[in-house]
């Protein structure tokens, strides 16, 4: 049986996923997005038709991938007739049961990665987590996931939530630390460029060490003299100095344990 | 004139620096460290003699590199006779003037990188910041720095402090975010391994985008529903949930500006 998909949503995740599927021979017949521009852009990329009306979503595909913002589920999905086909969402923090009212056949395919329009990513290296409401659906979804990724793991909804939270810390929050560094540099007439090698090495270190072992800096060595100097230097910026204190305190307490 | 060095300190930074210098033909005659084991270990690596007594540090080298913890300066340096030779410290958050009482010729060579014993690093790619108390000393130091790094920049003490603080945010604090992620994963029976590709991609993204542009996640898209879910999930761990809140708030306020 040849698979064909419909994509509900046309953002970064939908785009990377649809393109990766197409490259492995799993075509998409239709793309839905609220905005015509996004819908058309993705549809053109993968030779699909597109619609901006949930009512016009085709009922004849074999799999529906829902890659909407979490709060759009309830406004869009009730208006689509899925004909009880396999409906799969891609969200880290939504349980499988979020799809219960829309189809008798449901699943989750959650790729743990940060997607941006600008960057090409090797999907094969992305850990993909799947869940489904029956053995049959799990087996279909596993077949699809293993076409695009070499790292497919079944997890339940609670563990997927833990993965999503871990991703928020390791990616979103780490990236915000880069932004704060950029802020300090800018305020002192220095280029972000200068700390890029340091950022890359910090991310590479944890391929060989645990992040606990890899921790360096004034907080982990309890170098209060340096911390005081830094806080004096930052004293004009309440937000930066408060964050400096809070995160340093957290490092103290983690490395005391 | 052929240069030769003495290293005061034998930690990670001293080791990486002394080895890089040796590879470029700048030899070290002697290593001082408080502990014999560290002193001998570095000395053996670079064919130098070693001592654990500040009074026995040779007075005949051309350059002295001080790579001690900041708070060891005052206990060790007054006991060394530097003969007014060029004395260079490697600390981000100490001013050049910290060396004033020990020699008439002073400098700073600050490599902006996180060093660990276990990892080999290409020193040529490391941004190195220098400062000196005279044109002559700056020129000597520049000559040395440019042998080991392709990215040498003169900066004053205030800007070097800003660089160090930026490094704390971008490296030490980002790494602590990895540790917190690891904590969430462990508590839910999941391997850190799973989020390594995400961490690497997060660090690679900012080679093409500014970290401000690269920001993703529930906080930057004001997805309060997901944030609430995450906080409920973390509610058993006060420390993790407080940090989640604080950093999310900081993301809100940065991306409102």
C-alpha cells in the first residue's frame, strides 16, 4: 500500500517533515494552512495542492500530520472530516488523547529538534518519538518514522512531555543565555562573533562529558571574588544581574549535592 | 632573540597554552605549581623543570605566564623574583594593574575558551585578547599571541571583563541549562544522549542567525498554555520550576523590547 499524507499546518516543523518524507517516497497530496502564503509555499515545495479552508481538506489521504500551534487544535480540527484515518500530531506537550475526538486512529510523531526555515538539517540524525492508540497504528507510524530517522523511539505522553521540557532547558534557555551574552558584548562595543567558538566548544564538550562534569566558571569553583566583580560590572542592568545571581545560585546548589 | 617562558600555574589553561607555545617553538624552562603532581605532569609534557616553591622560580626567563586562580595571586606572586621581566596573567576578570607590584613590565593574554583536560582544541581558532603596560611589551606579547592564534585582539581591562561575563552567560550558564535538562530526563528514566543533537544544532544555528533571531520555544511565542503544563509537570521540583519561570520571564521581556 502506498502512503500519502495531508499536512495540517505549514510552519518550520511541517516543512522539514514533509520534505524529509517526500525524499523517502512518502508524498503529500494536500497542505492546509490558515494563511494562503504559507500553504502555497509548502505545497509548491512538495508538489501538493493547498487549501486555507478546513472543510476542504481531502478525506482520502492515508495519514494526516497535524503540525499546528497547540492552541489552534480546537479551532481547526473539529472542522476537518478525517474519515477515521490515521491522524498524527507532532507536539511535545500534548498527550495522544488530544486527538481522541477527531479520529478512531491516532498517533504522535515528535522530532526532538529546533527547526528554522534557514537551515538544512539531516533528518536521519534527529531523534523521533512515536506513540499510537493501537498496535496497528504504531506499526504504521514506526514504518513512516524509520524512513526518515535512524533514531526512532516509542514513548508515552508523560515521557514526551519530559523530553519537551528538557528541550526547553537545553535549547531555548541555552539560546537565551547566548542572547544575554550578546547583550553584555553589545553594551561594551564588542562583537558576538568573538564568543561563537566558545559556544560551539561548550556544545561539543558534552559529547564526551556529562554536562555536570563539563561545568566550568566562577560559580562551580565558588569563586566569590570574581562573581562579586561581575555583579558590580552588571549593576546598571537589574535584569542581567538578577539572572546572573539566580543561575549562579542554581549552579552552587547543584554542585553541592 | 629566542623567547623562553616560565609557567606559574599548571591547570587546564596553563597546559593548553604551554603546549600550543611549544608547538610554535616557544619553549618553557620551568613550571611552578603548588602541587607537585600538577607541576610534574605539565613539566614532563613540555620538557621543562618544575618546582613547588615560589622562591625557586628561575629569574632568567623572558616571559612569565601566570595562570593561577585569581585568589592565589596574592599568596604566590610576592614570593617570586621576576627581575622586572615581562609578567603576563591570563585572567578575564583581573585588570592589568593586578600585576603592578610584581614587575615593571606587565601584560595580559586572555584566551576566550573553555578548557578541559580531556579535549584537544585547535588554539589557532581561539580568540585571544591581549593588553600590556607599554608599546614594547604589547609588541612582544602580540608576537607571541599571533604565533598560537589567528584571532588576536588588543582590549583594555574593562572590555576583557565584559568578555568574561559574556562567556559566563554563553558557556557556563548554557552548560548549566544542559545539566538541568539532564536532571529532567533522568527523573523520567530518559537518556541525556537523546537531546545531544538538539544541543549541537542550537549552537550551530547562531553561526547563521543572531541568538535573538534564533530564539524558539513556548516563551518567545507566548504560548502560556504549554508553559503552564510544563510548570505543573515540574511542580514537584521547586528549583527547576523557579528557574523555568525566571528564564521564561526574561525571554518575554527581551522579545517585547
